[in-house]
C-alpha cells in the first residue's frame, strides 16, 4: 500500500477544486447585468409602493411574489450560457434549488392574497390579474413536476435517461413561456388600483417598461438557440 502524500506543507483544510465557470462572452456579462438592473428596478418600484401603504396581510402578497419573480428569472438566466457537461450538471443543481425556493415563495404569495380575500369577505379571482395569477400558479406546478420528474426520476417516468433528456427541450420552451406569463401577470398586479394609486407619482409606472426591457433584453441575448434544436452548429 502506498502512503498518502501528506507532509508539513500540506494544508490542513483542502482547497476546493477550481470550479469551471460557464463560458460567458462579453455580451453574456452585459446581459447578466441588464437582467440584474431590471430586477433591481422592479423590486425598488414595488417596495416604493409598499412603504406608502399600511403593513397588513396584503403586503405579504407582493413581497413573496417579488421574491418569486427575482428567483424564477435568475434561476433561468444562470442556465442559459452553460455548455459543457460539468457546467450543465452544476447549473442544473443550482436551477433546481432556486426554482424550488421560488415555488415556495409563490405558494406563500398565493396563500396570503387568498387568505386576505377570505378575511375581507371579497370574491376570489375576479380581476384579470387574479385569473391570470391562478392560471400561472397551476402552470408553475405542472412545470415543476415535469422538471423534477426529468431530473430525479428519468427511468421511472420516461423509461430511460436518454428519453428523459429528449424532453428537456419542451421543459425549456414551456419555461420561457411561463416566465413571460409570470411577468405579464406581475405587470397587471403593479397596475391594480391599490398599487397604482399608491405610487409616488403615476409617471413612475413607465419605469416598469424599462425594467421589462432590461430583463427581457438580457434574457434574449443569453439564449443559446442551438440548444433549442432550431439552429444547427
Ligand atoms: C409583485 C407583483 C404583484 C403585485 C404588486 C400583485 C398585486 C396584487 C393585488 C393588488 C391583488 C388584489 C387585487 C386583485 O385581485 O387583482 C392581487 C391578487 C392576486 N394575485 Fe397578485 N400581484 C403580483 C404578482 C402576482 C403573481 C406573479 C401571481 C401569480 C403567480 C399573482 C397572483 C394573484 C392572484 C391569484 C390574485 C387573486 C387572489 C384571489 O382572488 O383570491 N400575483 N395581486
């Protein structure tokens, strides 16, 4: 048996192996910061209204939904530039953790607004935002179950790992559609009377268009269309 190579120079705590970073070109880096800036603007606009209204059960709805939106957007953005097997594996792990956390935030946000309607004796899902929110909430559940089955139970549900991998493209396309619907729903939310009327100035609502442009411009430029099977490299 050969003795392990340990001497007085060996560090007591082993250095973690350098993890390879996803291959990001300059454009990806700008796009990443565009997304972060758009999210920061969105969060600031929502908070700027919440500080002007009394803190009550309703307040938890936009708070948790904003957390959900930030996480769900970042959880997609981080996967976009991954290309090698190691990057994809690591990206997938982070994606799964972030999207599960985002889903828990969405459950909280949904529960608070539902409970708020119950205690104030109002009807449910009357506004367009409320109806769309319900649809998005169900879509989110289906997307999560689909993703978890592909990643954790490929053999049991799809028959083999390769068959499961062949469905990734659907998860990707439906994921982008879902993200778009989430943002549209949120845009109706920030324009709901209670939020709009409590803006510092109604003109500030235009900043939401800026935040949308920054987020979707960034996301679009990070898309690798070759992963979609549309463009062959
Ligand atoms: C931060 C962004 C958001 C804000 C400021 C916001 C704001 C509001 C407001 C003011 C209401 C009460 C008025 C109404 O019923 O339309 C509401 C209800 C509702 N929201 Fe949001 N919302 C946001 C994001 C979301 C998202 C992303 C979803 C879905 C995933 C969602 C789902 C719902 C649902 C389902 C209702 C109705 C609940 C019921 O009728 O029992 N909201 N939201």
